[in-house]
């Protein structure tokens, strides 16, 4: 290598360190940019001459080293629609291009970002600080039907009332119930004089319409135990309170099962001893070990359920072998483990939150929490192969591979954003090293110039 080659090498060194200081300055400038991924610099040596016993260093090439896959610090913002990805993945976004027929139009090109400072704009779209619109699947809160993929838009500020159609129930019925009558007669079974109010079939068949009249209600209450009480809803969202009681009418033996009947009060505005009690219409049976036998289909239909003169239609009382049992109990009362129903009154949207699984949830004034949208998430086998775009966005390349849908093992953190992964202290350290390397290259140039001057002086 001659002096001119040394000059060229020094020049490439200056260029490389200039490139490095440019990346450092960009990292420092974006140290507070949400979702920013710092750009490091890697150096590659280019050999000018390589022969046996003679290898001469040539120039140097500076290249960007991306840190797209490195997690930044997740920081709370208390903005419920803000979200951060803990783990791999990117939010799928698009850019708005204008209006068509008074509707927002979008580019149609998917971009990918870690910038999760999303908030609702005036049109109800979720937009981040770089004006990118979050994609996903909108969900109808009334029917839970999932729509096509597109920009997420929250416009359902009112939730229509929903009639109760299913009651989910989990409980243990005591093997020996403690009733008002059993304390004096030692009998725990309900055996009315008029047995037409009972359902004894053990094959799971339904016999609707049977009831205990108000005249016999006191005897029934004295020989039964309290079941679940909950509020149901009509088509227009009117609340109706449902009171129930369980009556055991047969004990289990070697050749027959235990039989229970459930009843509900026809009128909840009067005392339990002054109302008709309607039989659910299905015998609930257990074997000697306390395991549920019938109904085996997972639900007991309450046909034409009528309370306080209001017909709620058919409501399914849902339970199975894992949720309804008949084990011994020291209290002799029903132990309720789960009780819910799927109806509600009309409500207005109070709050929005984001779940770990990527659902945008709406909390309504009626107490309902329903899904409004599913957030679009994409993952790449080689995230560092993505092409950087402005606004914290990335575009797919051949090097990145095709996007994989879903969070995978990652989770979303609502009310938080991911900060820049730039470490100011580390950048300052790199800046000092880069400055010294740049100065050293200038010294090579000045030394080479001095050597050339000395050579010219020899010629003179």
C-alpha cells in the first residue's frame, strides 16, 4: 500500500465515522419518540490486497445495524386506548388518503409499527401520534359478530338491550338438605299430598306447566331450600327478579338415582309463602356418588318463563357434570359457585380498555363489558429485515418474510406505550469513541500529507 492508498483509507474512515455520528445523532434526537428503534452502526473492512504473507487493510464500510426486535421500556400513560406490545409483533396500520363520499379513504397498503399511542379521533378511528390508523376487526357489541378486517372505528356509543336467553349455573346441592320440616320430622324429602306438582322422570325429558299453588306454598317452602336469585331482562331491557328453590324428592339407592326439582316463584312482589311456584319441568338426577346424570345435554330449558306476569320466553338454565354436583354438606344448603346470565338493559359507553389478548373492550353504563374490536397484530421471522419508513412505520420486504397474524406469545398492555429503546448514556459513550476515531483518521491524512511533502522535498 502506498501513501495515496493510505489517504483513501483515511477518507473512507472519515466517511464511516461521519455515518456513525449521523446514526448516533438520530438516536439521541429520537430518545423520547414513542416506539422508536435505535440504529446502531457496524463496520466492515474491505481488503485492498491479500496474498500469502501479505495482507493489506483497505477501506472501511459503515452499515446500519437495526434494533427493530429489541424491546423498549413500557411506560404507563393512563390513556386507556394507548397500547404496547410486550414481546414480538407490530401493530398493523394504514395511512388515510382523503375523503370519498364523506367517508375516510385509506391507502390500502399495510404498514407495521410499534408506536401504540392510539387515541380516538373525531370520527371514532384509533389513530396514533404519527397519524397512522390502526387496523383490526370491528365487532358488533350486540351480536358479537366479527366484521371484516379494516380500520378500527368505535361508533357504538349505545348498547341496545338484550333479552336473557341463558343462565350459567354452578353449585353443589347438599346430599342431605336442611329444611324447615327436616328439623322436626327428620325427613329431608319433599313429599306433597298432590304429587302432580313434581317431575319424577329420570330420562331427562321435560314436563312443563307443573306448579305448587299459593295455597300449598308454605308447605313447599318448609320442605325445600333456597336456590339462586338473580335479575333477568326482557326484550326491552326491563329487569325481572327470579327467585328459585330446590326440592329433593328422592334419595339415591343402589337401583335408583337421587331426584331434585327446581321451582321458581311466579310472583316476586309477595312473600315466598304466598305465590305459586312453577316447576322448571325437568328432573335433575344424581348417582350415589353425587355425580350428575340428567339432564345430560348441558342445559335445562325453562319454557315460557313467566314471572310477575312477564313472559321472558324460553331461558336455558345451563350446567353440566363439572358444575352441578350433589356432595355432602355440613350446612345442608346450596353452595353456589357460579351464577351469571347473558341479558342486560340498554346502556351508554362509559369507557374503553384494551385486553392482553388484543381486544378493545367497551364498558357500558349497564355494567356490561363487551368486545368492540380485535386489534390487528403481525409478526415477522426477521423483523430487522423490515424497511424503515417515516412516522415509526415499517414496510414488508423479501428479507423480512411474510407477516404472521396474531400475538403469538406476546401480550398487549393497555394504558401504556413502548418508549424508544435508545440509551442516552450508551449513545454518549459511542459519540466519544466515534469522535476519537474521526480525529485519528484526520491524523492519518495529515501524516500522509507530511510524508508526501517530504518525498517532494527529496526530489527538489
